[in-house]
C-alpha cells in the first residue's frame, strides 16, 4: 500500500520507490536538487551523461520523488525544471488483517507545502495536457 497526496491518480508502487532510491545516480540527482534545475544543469552538476540523466529523472518522477514544472518563456521554448517532491519517505510493514493475509510494505511521503508558483505551474501543465 502507498499513501500519497490526493490528486495523484496512480500512486507509485513500493518497488518503484525502492528501486529509484537504490540507484546511485538517482540518489546523486536528488542530493543535487537544492533548488529546481533543468536536466542539463543536473547532468553537468552530477557528471552524468544527459541521456542517462533523462532516464534517471523519469525513474524518480514516476516514483513520485521528483516533480516537474514548466518555465513559460515568450519565445515558446519552455523549459522543464525538476525539484524534490518529498521531505521524508517512510517505509513500514503493516499489520496482517488475518492469518491468511501476508503483511505488506507501506510507503508514506511527507510533502512540502506547494508555493503559489508551483500550483500555477501545475495548472499550466494540466492545461497543456488537455490541448
């Protein structure tokens, strides 16, 4: 079972989160994100090839460990920035419902409060997906 904030249609699986956190490059990327950065900035700072950086960013985003935001530019060349979307991740083992049911792992995220700019970026992303 995975607990995640409302609004996410499909929360990540326990395996997805643990696989992402087990990856050395992915952990380096998370550690480097003290502020939102582009894939190019991350690639350069972490000394990871850009193609690998994109794969790791996808892995982390699908695991709900990173979020994407879009910088809207007048020239139409919008930029995607990545930021850490959690403060803590807690892995626990829940109680079995009965003797027949096995215990399951549970992942719970503590998320930082979203800023107005982040909420606006989310709205913009949703609008772009609908058009």
